[in-house]
C-alpha cells in the first residue's frame, strides 16, 4: 500500500526495551479507587468480594499470558512477574504495561456482575500501571517484601480506623488518634477496645494473595526462602540467586528500580490507543465489513469519555480500531510521567468500551474482554503535530478505500487471495474506478465517518440567552467527521490548540 509524506513522524517514537537479564514486573493499581469504593459501597475495611474479583482477574491474566510466572496482589493492586528470559513483545515496557493494564481493566468490568449481581457499575473503573525491572532475584525478593509489608501495614491501619469510625468517631478524629502508633499499639487497640485479634483476621486481608496457574495461595512471607522452596517453578522460571533472608530496605531504594520515562516538557504529548488483535476480535463478534458503524460509534463514545474525564486532553482523532489523544503542550498531568499518562487514558478507554458494549450491540454477547495497547510520543511543535494527525487521516483514507474494494470483491464471489491479487499495485484512482464501474459505488459519497475518521474536541455553544446577557458560552464535546489535513479546519477552530 502507498506510503504518505507524513510518515516521518514515526521517527519521534522512542524504543523502551527492558534489557536482559532484568526480570520484568508490571504493577497495576486502582486509579482513584478510594472514591470508587465509596461510590459502590464496598465493605470497610475490606470487601472480600472485591478482593475475589481482583483475584479472578489475576487468574485470567495468567491464562492469557503464559509468560507470567505468578502475581501478587492486595487491596486494589496487583503485580505480575514475567519469566526471566521472556521475549514477549520484544520486552518493550510501554507495550507490556498497556496490554496488562488494558486487559486487567476489561476483565474487571466484564466480571463485575459475577461478584456484585445486585450492584450496577456506576462509572468505568480505571487502573494505572508501572514497569519495575529487577536486576536479580534478590531485588525481586526485596520488591515482594515491600509490597507485602505495605499490605500488612495498610490493612492493620484500616482495621483500626474503621473500628473507631463504626464506634462513633469522625474519620478525621480517627486518623488523628492513630498518628504515631506502631503495630503493637494498633494490635493492642484492636484487641482491648474492640475484641479483635488481628492475627485471626482472614489471610486474604492480612497477607494478600499469590496467584499461580489455576490457584490462589496465601503466605505470610512471599519473599522468604521457604515460600520459594514450596513453589519450585519460581526458581525454574525466574533463575537462581535467592537470598536466605531479606533485610528491610527503604522505599526509595526500591522505587529507584521503577522504569519511569518522563515526557519532555513543552512538547505536544500524543497518546495513541490501538485495538490489540482486533482483526480476530472483529471476526469473533461478526462486525460488518468493511466498516461497522456501531463499532465505530462505540469507539467515539470511548473517546468522548476520555475528554470529559481528563481536562488536559484537548483533541482526539480516531479511525478503525485506533484513537490518538492530544494533551495540552504545557500539561502537568501526572507530572508528565509516561506510564501514568498512558495507562490512565488507556484504562478509561478500555473500561468504557467494555461497559458500553451492550448499548451498541444489544443482540451480541461480548465473547471475551477486548484489550488495547498504547504509547506516548512527544512532538516538539504544532507543525509536526499537524503532520502526525494528517498521517493518521491519510492512513484512514488509504485503508478504507482498499478495504471497501477488497470486501466488494469478496462479497461478489472472489476469494480473499484473489481479491488481494486484484488490488495489488493499484492506485487510488484505479480503486475508485473499480468501485464505480463494477459495483456502482461512488467512493466520495460513502459516509464521512468511514472516509475521514472522527475528530473529537470541545466546542463553544453560544445561545441567544448567552449573547443577550454577555455570558460565557457553554462548552460541549463534539464528534465531527471532516478534513483535518487542510489548514481550514484549524483556522475555523483556533481554540483547540491555543
């Protein structure tokens, strides 16, 4: 297929491979989950059903990714540990991060009703993620000890906090009363005032959950040699070098291993979201060929949700199974940390897609959770940003014209191989002529959404009342199907990139 003059923008993409012999850990954390838990009335301090939902998502993740050796989770987080020599997706950090976060989000939404049959999901849950390379097995042990210690400390604190609140104390007062207390004080408080023996609380609350293939186990020391000896697959897949004992180290030491790419200041950040294996997904769900209007509308709704939720996203362009989100040039969203910026946008997009599926396909069951991958790229000036968007719209035109011809040929009786051969080396004018002469299709009269893709942005809506009273115009997010390659679009909408 022909290439466009705009393809040079691909040179701004940065490779982010996690080099061998580092072990790869991908951690997924609930984003704003304190609010999410309150809105959905989770039991405090622990909701066992919510934890079981997280565990089921982890089990299904291991089935999807056989390269994951095991995972550890508590509360609203899960860490996935990959086998040492994995070559999955060329060990690219952004690819692994986005796929893990996206699929976990999708599973969480898809399995919600299994655990909360009487609770409606009020809004899309979102997760963020990080990649943590561990240079040795011993560093991995330190990491696991850190996360399990966090589990214990958070659970002990929250157990005390919610006992105090349930017995009449205001939340602010409860936090004040727990200031400066150590674990012995908290255990004493629970036992003497509330008759709670902390060590008798369910293991899933105190110790978190370790997920292997097909099973969930609980252990008080997942970093210790005994645990590793009980699970010989760990040494087999992660390598030798296990430490006899793990001394306590500071959080700063462990956080220094986090794979964090801070996006360049004063540049346009573009986060591109692409459907992962969507060719198979569209076949499994019998999407109309070459374009499924409902599927495209669902993608547009997801893009609108991102703009409504994240104010620093000012424009989005989408076609087929992809969407590009433009953030303000001076954005400080998550301090411009690539992992957070990408994973939060990607997770919100994925959650919305899964939640809204039935709205657009009421007669179709979701056969399996969809997933997307994502990346962030920085563009230094507006001209190059325009060229990036032009590249994506030219790609939309090239693909749509080719696919319209291809599926017209297939539907008229040709095999897929024959259709591909018939289109080989043809130019755009040849394809338009083929459609017109053989099928009576005038390409330029096809729906603009198919030919131009979709542009999503904020637009001022001025009413008679606003104008009469000199009030500021109201704003709304709009979806338009138009030419964004020509300067006329940007001249008509100067506020988008102002």
